[in-house]
C-alpha cells in the first residue's frame, strides 16, 4: 500500500506517523498540484487543503479526521460524539470531555482542538470519542458516523474558502450525513441557519433523531424557562436544574444546553453534568484582563468572526469601546456595524480589516469609529476616550494572521499591552452578568 499526503502541518505529520507505523509507504506533497513519481492507493488531505485542489484525484480521498476509520474498518468507539458550528464548539467538546472524565468513562478528545484523530487512533476503540469538526474537515467526509452530533450555529465565516453561506451550511450539514434513525443530532434552535439544517433532516425518513436546544423557546429537547433547565423528550417536560448553578451569559448557557443533551444521551448523572457545564473563564474568551479606574478590559481574541463579536457585545450592559482587527474571511462588515447594540459607544479598528470596515462605516455615516495602525495605539486610544464605568472589549471579528501567529498570540499581546499601559496586575475573576 502507498499513500499520498497533501499538506504537512499538524494533521499531515500525524497522518504520516500513523501510516508509517502500519507499514504503509507515504509520499508527502505541499499541495495537490505537485507531481508524484509513482502510483498511490489513496490520498490523505489535511483540513487546510481546499476541495478544488483535489478534485482531479482518481483514487479515494480521505480527510485526516477519517483516516483511522478508513484504514481500520473494525475500529469502534463506544460512542462517537462530533461537534461542529461556527462558534462554541471548542467550549462544548472540552466540557463534554470533562463531563465524561468526571463520570470515570474512558474518553478521547481530538479533532479541531489541535489533536489530530490519527494521533490518538490507538486509544479510540471502546472509548467515548469526542471530536471537534470544522467545516474544512467536513468538506471531504464520507465515513464519519457520530452516534451523537452537535450543531451549534452557522454564521458567516470562512467565506473566503466556501464562497457563500449556502456552501458553508452544506459543509456543516455533512456532520449528519452518515447518521441513522438510532442516532441523535443536537441542534441550536435559536440559530436560524442551524435550525434550517435541523428542520431539513427532521423531515427526512432516514436521518437521525433531531433534538433541539434553546435559551429562548420551548422545544422538543432542552430549554430554559423561568430560571430552570427543562428536558422535553416525551409528552411531559422534566426540570433538570437551575440556570444560576450554571452561571455565565446567554451564549455560554446555550453551550451548556448542548452538553446537557449529550450527558443525558450518555446516561450521566445530573450532578456530574452540572459540574462539567458550570461556567469557567477561559483564556481569550471574554477574559477579564484589568480594571483600571472603573474601566474594565476584556480579552475576547477568540472572536474570529462577526457572530462571536456580536455575542460578546450583547453580553455587556454598560458603555463599551470595541476594538476590531484581523483578516476578513469574506465577511460583509455592514452586518456587524448595523447589528451592534447601543452600548457600543466607540469603535477602534486596526489591521487588515481597517479599510473595509472604515468604508462600511462611511457608508453608514458612523462618526464614533477611528482607524489606527496597531494594537498598542488602539489600547492607548481606548484608555484616553473611555470613561468609567465602561468597558474596553477586544473582540476582533477577524482571523489573526495579518499581524499575529494565532488568536492566542493576539490575545496574549493585548493582555501585555493593557497591563503595561495601565500598570495593573492580572485579573482572574470570571465575567458574570453582574459585572458586564
């Protein structure tokens, strides 16, 4: 057997190690256009390789996320849980992993969290396997069969690769392509695009059972009403616990409902589910950095698309200065600037999105926005213009690759600049509805 690997990042290297360990000869190319001297039996693609680059392959194309299942047909997790969506998926898979560990279940976490599936293939058999799956990973999937899949939301993101929202939505919907009537698809009812996917599958005769979750509506599934979390799978609803015991904000409660659905599917006790779902601050996700003379600084560098930025701004109830930056993913910034809540009093923008954002701002007649050159200048300006009580929110809405290595690097730089300019010590208390 001989395999061609396209792409040699984290996924490509893990795929190579996996194949070599099984005696399969490999040849690695940077992209699909590179010629290979001799024949190969199948092709392994990394998530970063676009579909159009591999359309000319005349052998089976296997995405890295499916490689162990392609090479080992008898590989069977005790339960395969796959999570996708524009936002929230990393939080959800980590909470599911924590929940299963608290329940003392053999569990593997992998996928888009930075752990290629082929790297942990030897741990998957008979284990609860939790996979975060991006749209890039789903593009080529043919084998991925989750027993329970979660679709968090679908908003404009990665349109530079998928061209339009409809193509992006189709990629996300592929998470349920191999599911059967005995499987669950857990869908966020509050997101219109995710709901559309769920309704299409719900209307099919062969797809999975659709379980909804919502922070706003009574649904067949899991919802919030009068401060309580409810489960309604049969005729009668059952109260599971209180919202106060979960903590967090609207979007974190939505994530918790998805985890609760998975926990109930697995038969895990309510006490353990709540323990795993309880809100905990994570770096670069509404992370409190400093409180300087009544002005609070939040690092939300993980917000790499407009929907994440909008969720962050809507969680804050006092005057806010929003700092935007990064590379656009084909997003139309008129949607962001028109939808910002009234609490956003000033906007500062730098980086690659500076010009498109300022063009939209001019079209809309916005006067409360300024373009600057870099992060330090943006923070310095924010300190000068924000009055207490107020918030400086670093929620970029674009990817980090114009000026930073990744979103973590970007968030670390924001934290360091804020602490240097304010002379403050780091803050570690999590954001709550009280201080937002």
